[in-house]
C-alpha cells in the first residue's frame, strides 16, 4: 500500500511503520 506522508510518497511497512521511498 502506498500512502502520502508529509507530502512525500511513502510505503507502509509490515510492522505498521512508514518507510520513505522518495
């Protein structure tokens, strides 16, 4: 799943965290 975090593209980690990809 891809969600926008702080105006940047981010992907949800299995641990429920958010990893920055851009």
